C-alpha cells in the first residue's frame, strides 16, 4: 500500500512568494497532521484535521500560514508570503483514527531565499 | 511545564554493541509515550509506544523500551545494533496520540 505522499519533495523559492505544499494521506485514514521540523525548534505540530475538519490549529505560527483539507484524500499547507525563517522540513502524517499510530510522509524541504 | 528531554544529542556505538537511548519527561500524569526513528531524508517511523499495561514494550526492528514511572523515563534499548540502525531517534509524550511533546532527538552513529 502507498504511504503518505507529499509533494514537492524539495521547494526553493524567494521571499515573498506563495508556497503550497501538498499531502495525500493513507487511504481510509481519518486524521491528518502537518508538522514543521527545524534544527532550532525540533518537530512542531502545526495543525490537525479529523474527518477533513481542522481541530487544532494552535501551532500555526501566524496568519501567513493556512491549511485546507477539501476531501479525505488531499490536504494543502500554504504560506503566503513566504519568509526565510519559514525554511524547514514540513511533514504530513495520517492516522486511522484519533489515538492511533501516525504514519509520516517523506517531508518537503522548503528553502526560502 | 511539560517537557521531554533527550540528554544525548549524538551517540556513537560500535556495530554489534548494545544501545540505550535516554528519554526523560516532565508531565502531570502518565502520558502516552512513543519512540520514533527518522532515517536520513525520510519521514518518522514509529518504533514502539506505551499507553498502559506491561512497562516493558517491544517494538519493531528489535527495539524495546521500559517505562519507569518513578524516574519519569522511557529509555529505548537494543541488545545489538546494526549499521542500518544509524538514524535519528525521537522520544515523544502526550495526553493523546496527537498532542505530542517531542524531544530534540538523538543521532545514532554506528562505528564499523
């Protein structure tokens, strides 16, 4: 079975540009998570969806960040405008139900110049 | 304050030797406890988890961890490491599966 799919795997952009990261969770999984990993702050939960509904977005750093889950098989994380301090690896993870094991995607390495 | 401490940033172990990675936490109640592994350029993979019951938990790839309530610890062990175990290991705790507090990680280096 395919795992969590993320695209692109690498993204290089210039400050001020819009960036959209994409995630396809494992089929049948009802919960989806977006994380950010940096050397300075480690792994941080940005937002969590359950049945396509955002449940907890307290980790979203600021209004420049937004996330959507229009259906059970697709989610996006958008940064607009992007800033150099947004450079990080962004992971998407999904789980069958709340409380179940999270399965992580390979991540998107974002570099904002 | 709730926190997770992995005191070792790097650990170097000879192939075939035993391994113990430390994880200490500060939490008001008995949390959910996890160990994840991240290979270079990859996402995180769950090694094992503890919710309740037997305090010695067996995981994948020959890893085990022991929950010690009195020491607020959840150390990860493996009796004999293989070169393929070289990776970064993360301990995480929380009141549920998604409200996790993550440790900073321990990078495991295997000497041939």
